[in-house]
């Protein structure tokens, strides 16, 4: 014989709902908290969403790197003031052979080539005498480390 509906049954029908993910019965006021924090199926969904988000970030980073290699930014010039600061910092000597630099007989060189690093900071710029700069450039080009200038 079917059981009669009691006040408790009506209360449950009015105030409890089933979780859409794991089908467990929860009070209406606690269902959103259950879904956010405790529901095991929803946690799996959150993890898969996070994995998708991270893989999209990695794809975007690769795409950006490819764009940079195809269309590298213009190399900014070195201002006269910055050149003086670099000469003073290096005490007026070539960074490779330690010979004293003669006036207008030196070049500013990127330790890591601009085409690979896009870095124009003081830590990547050195001052070389023309002889050392030519030797370094020839060696780097023969090893294929630098892109040929257009």
C-alpha cells in the first residue's frame, strides 16, 4: 500500500533539489556551494576546463613567437647618452681583447644576437673594437647563429 505524503515529504519536495552533475540531493540553499566545492563531477569539469585554458595559452604563445620571428620588431637605436654610459661602464676598453678603444673605432654589439633575443638592454650590449667585432660577426655567421641582414 502506498505511503501517504507527510509534511516532511512536502518539505523535501519544496526545499531539496538534485545536483545536475552527481544527482545527490541537497538543500536549495546549499546546492550552489555543493556544486562549487564538493561535487566530484564538477571538479573534473573544472580541471578539464583549466587544461583547455592552459593549452590555449600555450598555443597563443607559440603563435606569438612565430609572428615575432616572421616580423621582428625594429631594433631601437642607442642614444648618444646611453653610448657614453656604456663606454664609461666598460672603462673605454674592448670587451674581448681589453685593448683601449680609439675614438670612432669601435662598435656596439649584442652578446646574444638581436634576431634571437630582441633584447637591447645594457646586459646584452657590449662595446668591441672593430677588429673583434668583425671576428665575432664572421664566426657567428659561419655557425649560422645570426640572421643575414636584408
